[in-house]
C-alpha cells in the first residue's frame, strides 16, 4: 500500500504521544497514513510485549491508520547498522511514503535519538537503486521520501514549525490512553514510572497548549526539519 505519510518510531506509543494529532489531521484531509514501530517496547517497566501489541492495535483504530507494522527490533539494543538499515529500507520501499515523520533527533530515551539516525539513513539509502531488497519474494523499486520531519518527544527542542491539532486533541488523548498499562491509572497494580504519573499527562497537555499558543491556536504539535522548508507564496504561512 502506498502511503502519503509514514511515521516511524522506536516504540509503540511514541507516535501517539508526539504526532498523533498531525496524522489525524492529514487522515481527515483524505491522505493515507501509516506507522512503523521499530520495537515491541519489551523493556518497558509496565506491561508486556503482548499487552503493548493489543494497545497499539486499539490506538491504530482510534487513529484510523491505513497500516501499522512492527519491525521487531530489539528494544534498547537495536543499532544503526547494515542489518537494521536493510530491514527498514524494505519497509519504506513497501509503502513509498511521500513524507516521513521520525523520532526526535535527541531525547531522554537513547532509543529515540538512535532511532532517528537509523530512520534518516534508511530513508536516504532507500533511494539508491543499487541497494537490492525484496518483499514477499518481489524485487522492490528504489524509493526516497520527498520530506523528513522529526517530531519532538520528552526533551524540549525548539520546533521549526507547529501543526494546529486543536480539532484532534481529544482523539489524540484517547489514542494515548489506549496504552492502559503505560499511563496514569490509580487502580493499576503496575509499579510507578516516569510516564505513569498524573503529572506526565498534565505535561503533555501543557506542552501542546504552549505550542498551540505560539501560533494562535489551542493545541499544537512541534516538529524540526531535516532540510530547509520552502513555500510557494506567503499565504501558505500562518
């Protein structure tokens, strides 16, 4: 399936936390959108790979994704090497996205920055015709996305642009809460973690409101650019 926008992230729930509103917006505009999770999040303190899989499936329904795939790389231990690049190249070529949304360039969790570099390299290498890949026993064509943007995760990074997600905030929150084992639940028997505190949920809302405020709307999602952004006319800007 060819996608217009593909979000690639290190863990299930990275996308929901960081760019779900942007995916919902573009889905509403008629674009095909999908997600690739690099790992199953199996090293997470709370939950299991099986519960994370179920939660990701529920979140995918709430986001109306056209496709979601998990690469089954080792959580915490995947590398930006030839093996992982080739696997990801095959996935990128399978979906031929016009735009890719990638992990934050650096972050609190080392998998995020590491994932970002793997994703950037795989997107570039995917466009080289002499790199041969197959899927379902079919030779794949080279494909390079036209644009790459990094969503922002835990650590503050000044965004290069902000997307208005005001109309999709409640849907984004619902998709986040689909990960029942991961986030705040006063009745959960799971151990407390950094992201399971009620303060973390407050932080997500506050940041989205801060970015929204910066462009004159209620809620926003921030992104950094991989290369210079151009506009066809000044009326493209808000």
